[in-house]
C-alpha cells in the first residue's frame, strides 16, 4: 500500500472511530459517511490547473473603460476550521490591452477557491493572478461570503456576511474609480 493510500486509510479509520462516539448511526452508515466525506474533501482540494494557466487565452481589445464581473459563485474551505465558506466574487478590471473571456474569470475563482484558505487570502490571490496575467491598469476584487464556522460556533451571528476587498494599480490610488467599482458591485 502506498504512503498516500495508507494515510487515507488511517484518516478514514480515525474519522470512523470519532463519529462512532458522537452519533447513533450504525457502523455501516458511519463507514460509508467517513469514505464519502474524505472523497468529497479530496475532490474539493484537487488542483486541475495552476491559476497562472487559466487566463492565457487573451484577445486584444480596444476598450479603455472598466469592466465589471458580478456574482461569481464560489465555495471554499476555511483553513482555520476545515468548514466551508460560500459567497460571491465581484471583479473590476481596468484593461490596458489584454482581457480574458468571462468564463476564464469564473474558472480562476473556482481553482483558487479549491483550497484551504482564508477569505482575505482568496481575495488577494484572485486580484494578483488577474494583475499578473492581464497587466491591466488595475484590478479590484470584492468577496462577500457566509462562513459555516461562524454559523456553527456562534449561532447568534450565523447570517453575518463577511466582506473583503483587494485592489491593485489604479484602484489603489484613484478613490473615485474605486467607489465606482463598489457601486457597480
């Protein structure tokens, strides 16, 4: 048995033993649940592409005004609690000459969210990947999300929405443009 398979088997057994003490489910149900849970985590954390590979199919554009992408759905896993946080990503790009198709931005968000991360880190990484790939005048990313860890650990604030932003280039220095982006989100 390979080291990875042995590790997965040990985790499955440990999860089984833990759940056996916390639930009234049958051992068969717990074993199925343990396997399913680990398969889902492995699937969520699977890396299909490097983020830098996503925004490579670029077209030259003659557009000198901001472009806004609103409401890109995502699900990620909190690196502090291993619980999901879900929400929407909004992106403003002020192009120089390169832009990617709309689906490429969604794909980038998906790849970067398939990780153990913090919302702040995810926000920053999305902006930096776009900045590096497209070399625009600036990028602004805003994420609004609900965190399952908050819902489970603090029931009074379970519907609290957490917002983060990250800006590069012109969006860091031009507050009028930054405010315009926020209004368009």
